[in-house]
């Protein structure tokens, strides 16, 4: 009889196999069926789906937080909040080493700001909730781009309102490029596709209301519809060639386990902190809220005239006895762990053959023997807390703007143990001010999304995840928090003082 911990791990990372076999049944046996089989695909245009749109590019003229109307599909619109006037917010492209600066204006009636997620910036540029931009006010964010080439993003970090503002539309891509990366000859232009994946509650009517119940605060605010780049149930016409897909889970709480129908293999080339040193080939990948992964996928193996669906496959989500039912409230949306279609790729034309490079970019491996100290952060539920706030704790505490919870020596290398004592939730834990590397998971081996430099890592129920970081970028006040935004806004966040 497996222990609960083993069980959760098995259901967590072992499920790709059973899902895979289910999808493959009747066509191939075993997991060596490497190319998608036509039986798993519908011919293009079989079911109507909406053409994917790409986020617009940032013009360079500054960004405003403003209310506008977003058209999901023709005739279906909602009032949204945006950064830069569009949902998703415009894609910002910068070069490593560049001095980036943007004038930000808050045209909303509430406090907001911008956090540059995954970028290591001076503390006063990081969008800490102690640094709101007031309604009508402006602030210039300015920092040197030190990050490795890769996929980052930006979103507000307003005190106790991050979940609401992100849900209502405020998030966009921030892509870092450089010459070394360009020299790799990765797919570019139309073959380099940013995909912001989110879930929203769109079935109840045009209003994108964000009114979490007690149960939504527990489970996180889950939607009933997956949207990609602000388009529900999308499809994308592609060529039968190699594509670079930049996948960002911008959901408040939805955990994705991405795989192509038919278990089409793909190569993971990047995670949160940019490109890996070499591609990792796989058929499915976890993507928790705020995590990014870049993959290379070759649609020539699908065949012209065929389609392949990118899905989030089913997994056993925890239900530790504090899900629906508290205060009579049921969590809305589709249950965590349910299989969902994300984006259908319709292969319409011949494409250029691409090549997956054998090597990507050099990647320093931090050495645990160099760590000066080990710190533990315990993630737990406090059911004694007030009816609506303070239920999600780290080291028994909820967020206090004025309190410093961990003092870290500048330049120190530390091992952090993220210890879940919570049977009821998977927590995507995020660190500001630094990128880290994942050393181990008590629940099983590291997964492809644990590779490389990370800023967000999934901690499964009752699991301990060990990470290592070197705090030598900037001094100042940063954050550790859960990126299930309802947990964050509930106070599952601590202040870290570096230096
Ligand atoms: Cu993407 Cu502190 O957040
Ligand atoms: Cu962040
Ligand atoms: Cu959490």
C-alpha cells in the first residue's frame, strides 16, 4: 500500500503514461509510438474553433493600466483591465544588457503597479506591494536587463488585489533575446509563438466578475473556459515544420499538464530562467501558474491536412478535505486536474525542415556544497484563521508588509526547503529577486519543468522541494509567495531582505 506521499507523487507525475496509453489505444502499444497517429486527430475545421490571435507588440510609448473592452470572439466581449490597452498586454522584446525603461501610468480607480516576473531588478523596480502606483499617478520603471534569453512576463502586484487584476486581464510577455541565442538558429518570426494560457469563467455571461467564494480562496479561482492569448477554444494554422512555442501559464490557479494528443514528442528548450544547456525530450510537461516553458515541436510528423490538439491531460488533484463546502460555498469553474483542450494546431501547408540543436546556452550549475545555510519554509493551512483571510501560511505566518521574515546575507548561497504540510493543494512557490535551481523533490524525480533556472516551482501536497539560490544580484526587500493568486492575496507570502 503506497503512503499518501507516494500516491500523490505517482498520480502527479506518473499519469502521463496512463493517459498516453489511453490516447494511443488501438493504434500503438507502449510508449515508443513516437509520432502522432491520424486516428487521434480530426481533419482541420472539423469543429469550429476561433483563430488564435497573437498579442500585439509593445510600441515603446509607455504603458497604462486602463479599463477597456475585450472581444473574446466576435460578438462576445467583457469589460477587462489591461496594461497597455490590450488583453493580453503587449509583448515587450528586449535584448540582454539593455537598459529598459518604461513610463507607467495608472488610469484605474485603484492602486496597481507592475512586477517583472522572473526578471531580477533592483528592489524598488520590482513592483513590491509596498510600492503601489496610485490612481492617476505615473512611475518610471528602469532597470538593466540581466536575464538569460527566454520568456518572462509582467503583471500587477497590488496588495491583496493581484488575483483580481491579473484575472481581469493585466499580464503580458516580456521576452529577452541576445546574439548567442540568435546564433542557435531556433525557429523565429512566425515560427516563434508566444502562448499565454489562462482559464476564465465565461459561460455565465459577458461579465468577467471576480468574486471568489470561500471555496475559491481555498482551491484558487478556477475558470470554465481555457483561453490562449485572450481567445477561447482557439486553433492555429501552422506549416509542417519546426516551431518554437513559448508557453506561459497565466492562470490564477489552474495547474496544467501539457501534452499533445497522440503523445507527439517535443523538446523542452527553456524554462522560467531562459534557455537550458541542452534540449530535454518529453511528451508531457507540468506548467503551474506563472511557470514558463519553451518547447520545439515538429508538425511535419503530424502531416499536412491533419490536426493535433495541445491538451492539459487529466491528473489526480488533491482534495484534502478543505475544498468545496466551507461556508456553504462551492468552488466554481472546472475542477483542478480535469482534462482540457488548449489549442488545436491545423497543419495547412508544407514547411521548412527544422533542426533541434544539440546544445543550447551554457548554464551554470550551483553546487550544494557551497551553500552557507539551509532554511525551511513550511506551507500549511490555518483553519483557525478568520472566515475569509489568513488561511494560507508560510512558517505559520501570513503576509505583513512591515515585517521582514528572512534576512539573507548578500552574496550567500542557500538551500531552501519548501515543505508542504498541506494535503489539500499544490502550491506553485515563487521567489523574487533571484532565480534558483531545483535540487530534489521528496515525491519523486525532477520533472522536465524543474530543469534550468527557475523562479516558480510546484510543491505537491506533503512534499518537500529543495532549491538552491545565490543572492548576489541586488540588495533589498523581495518576496517569497505562492503564485496561486488567491493564496497570495490571502497572505501566503513573506518578505525577504537581501543584504
Ligand atoms: Cu508573478 Cu510575486 O509574482
Ligand atoms: Cu515574480
Ligand atoms: Cu498556494
